[in-house]
C-alpha cells in the first residue's frame, strides 16, 4: 500500500510500520502519549493505518493483541508524562523555547486541563499536541492519582483501541482500499481542526484584550500673556 506523503518520509505511517513493525508503533504511541519529544508524531493516522494493515493481513498479528498492546503503550505513556510532571513541577512553565519545545504548547495544555478537569485526559487523546502535554500538566497540578489512573485507562482504551478498530473496520471496505491516501489526509485534517479552532479563538481573545489606541485630542493653544503684560504697562 502506497500512502500519500503528508510530510517527511519518517513521519509517514505506512513507512514507519513497514520499517519498524508493531514495536515501532508501540514506541511511537508511548512517546506521543506523554514524552515532550513526541508531540509531532503521527498518532491518529498511525493507529488507523495499523488497523487497516491488520485486517488486510499485511501486519501478521491478531487484532485483539495489537489493540491490547497499543492501549497498554498509551496508558504507560500517560503514566510517564504524569510522573515527569510531578517531578518537574512549575519549572516546566519556565523552560525556554527550543527546537522541540514550545512554551505555548504547555500553556495550551494547561488551559485545556483547567477547562475540562480530569476528563481532559480522555478528550485530549483525540487532540494532537495537547494529548502529549495534558498528562504532564496533570502531574504538575498533582491531580489525585486514583482519578488520573481511571481517566488514563478510559482515554487510552477509547483512543488506542478505538482508532485502531476504526481502521480495521473500514479496511474491509473496497472504497477505502482504493482511496486510502485521501482517507489518511482526511484523518490528519480532522485531527488538526481542534487546534485550528483553538488557535483562532486564542487569536480573537488576544485582539479583544489589546488596549485601545489613545485618541489624539486637539491641543488648545496656550494663552498669549504678552498682551496682558503690555496692557498693565
């Protein structure tokens, strides 16, 4: 299966699976779920392609085993992110920007976590970039560990198994076989929609908070006191 290149070859799901197999998929899922360096990895399209390859017998592993291992990798990834956040704490918000780290990503995840609370661990699974930083923010906020484990398991199962099973189900449809490139493009675009919406909302909010420019008022000329002085003389 030749998929449409949506970026560098090493980010193409088909190339990654063909090169690194199921182990590579699990490593990527783990990294994207809670490691700072994993935010740019192709999680959604990778899981969809994995399910598709399983159902077409191009990935010779039972679907139940693949889904179970992916869920485990997703849960352990969030766990690593949570522990990292607890250890690093507030210093994460003071870390300078670098090539692989942007402070704005941390701030977005923090706002997402503050807005949605514990359920953000489920919702964030389906939002690229945010899903990487949310468990870390949960650790920074010292979220109750039992609550974290509960929502982590639910989110990991819904995302990890859900997207993989979706790929496996649609992989049986002839239309998907013939249009796999466009299907993957659609998945990526759908994944980016929440980010675009959040970006536009943040931009609109920033414009509203900008102070209004000062109004230039015409200056009245200073009174000429010279005539007064001459009159007194």
